[in-house]
C-alpha cells in the first residue's frame, strides 16, 4: 500500500483547471523527474512545467507537495493543477504513470487515509455522501459525519462497553482478586445505557436513507386530475406535457426536488382508467408497479367533480401497508364539489393558481417525520451498513441482559458483550482484543 498511486481528482470534461493527485512513499521523486522546478518546501505551490520523456513541455502547472503525515492520506502527496482540457489532463496523468506511479483504484485515496489513521470508516463513507449530497440537509449530515461526530459517538459507546466487558471478564479470570462481580441492577443499568444509545442511533437510519437516496414519491390518480401539473408546479418549470386530452402521459417521468432540505424523487405516472390503447395500458401497468414500490403516494383527485368520477381509480388503487399516502384535492379554484366537504384529511390545492402548496409541503414533512426523526441542529444519519452492525449490537446487548437477569454463567454474558463490541467496532473499522486486556490490567491493577 505504500507504492505511488495517481488519479485525476476533478470531474471528466473541459474546464479551467484539472487536479491530478499522487500519493505514496516516492511521489516526490516522481514529481522531481517530470517537473521543471526543484520541490524543496512542503505546502507551498511551485509554478513550472511538466515535461515528457523527450523533454517537450506537456503543460505549465502549479505543483504542491504535502509531506507525510500532514496530508489527506497520511502519506507524501503531490497535487498538480494543470489546464482543464481533456487531452492535456490525460497527457499529464500519462506522464505521471510513465514516471513510476500506478492508476489508483476506486476509493483508494480514502482507503489509505483510513489505514493510516487519518479518519475512521464513518468519515471515509462521509466523503462520498458529501460529493453526492443533493440538499442542504444532506450536505450538513455529511459534514457532521466527516467531522467525526458519528465516529466519536461510537468510540464513546465502545469505550463504555469495553469497560463492561473488562469488568465481567476480570471477575471470571481473576477470582482471587476479590473483584466485585457487579451483577444485577448496577451492571444491567450500564448495559441498558449502551443499548439505549445504540437504539438512538438506529432511529436515525430512515432519515439517513432519505437524505442519501431521497423519498420515492409517486404522483398518481385518474386521467386529467392534474398529476403532471402538480409535478411541474413542484419543480418550478414545465417538465411534463399538460393537456386536457386524457391519456397524454404514457410513461413515468422522474425528477428530484428539494423540500426543506429533504430530497423527494417525484414520479409522474399515467392516469389509471380502462383503455384499449396498448401503449396507454402499458403506462397504466407501470403506474401500478411504481405505486407498489413507493414510499410516499400522492393521490391526486379533481375536487371540482363528484366522487363518482374517481370511483374507478379509487377501486383500483392499492397502496402497500406501511407506505405513506396523502390525498390531494386539486382544482379547488373551480369550486369544491360537496362530495368532498367531509374529507378532512385531504390537502386542498390548486396547481393552476398555485394555492395550498405551502400546506402540502408542511403535510409531507410532517408525514415523513417519524418517531426519532431529527432534521435540526443535532443531525446524525447512519447508513445501511451502520444499521446492520448496530442492529446486531442491540440484539447482542439484549441477549446479554437476558442472560444476566436469568443468572446464567458470566462466560455467556461476556460472549454476547464481546459480540456487541465487535459489531460497534465494525462500524468505525476498529476491533482490538488488546484494548480489553489493557482495560482489565489498567483498571483493576491485576498483577501489580
């Protein structure tokens, strides 16, 4: 892992500047071989030219050397800022590879940063979250994770659990030391405290998924109720064709909007009705598939018409259990039919006059804000990998508590506690038996 790696660090395309990054033990020697200046001082930019093996100038660049361990990867790092054309960038990279570097694998710079102790696994994952963030809330969550907020919380939990494991194992292994077994209420309270914190992090899994992937939101309804108009008004521009002709929308259309920091993946679908048109019937089939896979269903009805006009669609609508479902009473600018006067749950809007959109946004946010959701200052959002590990830890802690309560051998309790410790350590990439031994010997002064 100490060989020199190189890659273009800026997006593919044409721009003012491209950045090529090198990392590894001998990158300074590589840079010296291809650069026209002598690189003497770290963290200082040098202006010069990159030259080919034949001595011809490839490009004039700015080159910076970051001396280990004061770099992103913790290794000697070189960053070359060249002109941003595709060809010149590729030629500079090719020259770097000719001089002794190899092409970096996907994520290898962040992998080296983790292996060199510059960040934990949660911070490494936050780098990609930061790059792919679509909203301010997603960006904020990524920044907090990159700063180590989640990692520090897990380190604290892990340290608490190491203390519990050390106490139980010291009681098992060194009975002659008269160590208080701390069985019963006191030890159970310590286990419950760790479990409570783990469950608190698990409660953020849904909001983490929402911030990273967006909420799959299907707009559905009978023909001509205003589905495409709703998509357009939420987007702020005309994305879908709007027509009085029934069956205009034949296929699904997907766009992403930012709703108070929460990304919604809006999917406009074909109106559901009986049809002999093969293409329209395929569109209707796709609508039903989208509803089956939705997280939020926005059912649009024409509130200016009697309920009987929407009976066919209502009879065919099947929203899966657990999927959020909101009914939107559209076209209230035309006057609301008396059939809808008793519908207190319906959100009344007019896409034409842009009425009720703030109320719709508030209702969606309230619907998505489940138990434990926190979109405010203390935003923490675990991902699917974290959830799997922490779920195992919570289960192990529950079993450990049961074994303790039922008076089973402390060896079994210790086994479950160690398993929970491993699961928490897996989140941040830290599992070390030596830490438990160190805790035992330092805390209880055994063998003094």
